[in-house]
C-alpha cells in the first residue's frame, strides 16, 4: 500500500472511530432527553393527582372502596389522560385507569403486565412492549393510606427517535468518510509529490549525477525545508566530489614533479657519470626534492586529521624557541628575502612542531606566490593574553576573487601553470591553528599581505 493511501486509511480510521463515539454519545443523549421528558410528564400528572384527588375525601373519618372509587372516577372524568401516559388507581384488588393512553400501555394493563413500580420513585421496567417509565405514589386521606396511583409512560418513542438519529448520523458519516477519504488521498498525494521528486532525484544521483536537483515547493513548510536542505546536501556532495577530484589531480601533479626531477638527474648521472662536484650537486637536488615531497605529505596528513583524531599536543612553548627553529628551517631553503624578528620572552599553549610548520608554510607561501625580490617578515607581539605571530610581505596582495576562500584546500593564487603550489599551505595553517585553540586573520591589499596567528598565552 502506497504512503498516500496508507495515510488516508489511517486518517479515515481515526475519523470513523471519532464519528462512532460521537454517534453513540448523541444516541445516549437523545435517549436521556426523551426519558427526562417522560419523567416531567409523569411528575406533572402526579402533582395533578395530589392536587385534585384529596378534596373529595375531606372530612371522611372512615374510607371505603366506594368513596375511593367515586373520588378516582371524578378525577378521571376531569383528567381523561393522554397519549403520553397512563394513570391507574388501585384500591385493594380494584383498579381504575384513564380512558385515553398509549396503546402499548393499555395492552399491558389489559393483560395484567403493567409494572407496579416502587412507591415514591421513578423506575424503568422492561416489558414485552418495550421499556416503560413508572412513577408510583400512595393515596392518603385523613392520615390513612387508602390506595396507590401508578403513572406509566412509554420510552420506546425516545428510543426510536435516538435510533433514527443514529441511523441518519451513520449514513451521513459514511458519506463523509467516503468523500473525506477520497479528498484525503488526493491531498496527501499532492502534499507528498515533492517527496516523490526527492526520491527521483536521489535515484538520479545514485548513478553519479550530482547536478540533479529536486524542485523546491513554493510553500516553505516541513517538506519545502526538506527539499531545500536536500539540494544543499547535493551541493555539498558535489563540492566535496570536485574537491576530491582536484585533490587527486593536485597531489598527482605535486608528486610527479619532484619524482620526475629526481629520476631525470639519476638517469643523467647513470648515463654520463660525473666527478665529486657533480655528485654533490645531484645529492643536493635530490635532497631538495625529497624535502618538497616531505612537506606535501605533512600537509596532506594535517588536512586528513582535521575532522578527527589528535592533531596537536598542547604544552607550554617558549616563543623565542619557535623563532629559532624557524630560522634554521628557512636557512635550509635558501630564502634570501625573509627576515625573522625577535619574539618576546613569553610562554604560550601550543604544539611547537606544528606551530613551526604553520609559520614555515606562511613564509614559503609568501615567497612562492609573490614576485621575485618581495620582502617577507616574521614578527611576534604580545597583546591581551595572546601572542600574535604575523607573516607580512610587501607584494601586490591576494586577488579579490579568491580572498574569501583562500583558506580552503586547493585554492591557489598561481595561474601560470608552474605547478609550484597545490593550494594546501594556508588550509594547513588554518587547520593547525584552530586545533591549538588559536585564530587566524588575513589582511591583504595592493601594498601587501599579512597573515596573523593568535595563540593564548600559558597561565602562570
């Protein structure tokens, strides 16, 4: 069973149960209302008997059957009865009743099956002619109980009215259930149409088509929000797939270049041979390319652990030690235009190796992505419980087209096809800085670029 039909069946089931409960309550209320109306008729008749019967017996010290019969006959002559009740006077073994009365009650009296009831109380009795409401009271005169009066009223009319109302409500409810169920199926199908579109889009993406998008409903209800978020998820999946593709291409390119250089030098050395100086030059070249491979692997490893696992080990780090380590690394790279200032003698919470890697990435990034001869300076400044480490160059600044995404992986400012950068440096710096509870800030313009790392100082 499809979901719209299943929802319609569930809805109709609840509606049918509700209508059934309402119908039964209405049936009982109509029956109770009819019974109350019969009770009012019986009480009014008893009040009339109480008011009209005793005066005939006033002054009689002794009562006999003839006195009671005459009093009852005189009362019945004035009150002949109605089609809603039957009044019966009983004096020992004698009975006299109203001439008019409900046919069913008249038949019951003639057959001797009319219920006597309980003196002073309204009761309901089941009879072959249906339920009967009975009110009985004693007849007293001069302080002597001379007989009893029994007033009976049929309840079948109230029950029949309630039953007819229940039938009408059942027919109307059945028609309403059919129409409501059909309308509910149509409305549910229409409401779930965007969900079917989502399913079709999901099936399309399973074949690798990440450009497929689900139509977004005009109403931004829960289903509309689901379609919007589903499309956003597809956008993220597409971006991640494109990022993976670019990563594979970039890593392949980055690894191919140093390997090709090393392979070419080795082949040339094998073919031509060489003296000691050639051997030294070859080893230096190979060492440089191996260092380059090592940096690429380190950068990729840092990015790979960015979403989980311990990336850094925080401990007290003396700022001047970080700058000394950085000077040694920069000296080995032969970067002539890099000036490293003096760090203040403070201790910060950081990972010294990772921090040195971040600063080296910033220095290399500034040297590679700026024109030759561009000055690069590394400084440190203490400010408000933090140590601000800045790398500044006086180059032309970062292109505004990539300024907002420059910290994302594989974003590079070089478009000359030189292959000297995979766009990992700034992404690695941001990842490592945030792992050390620090922040990173970029300021760039036509007169240069400054990247500032802020790390908390150790509590003393």
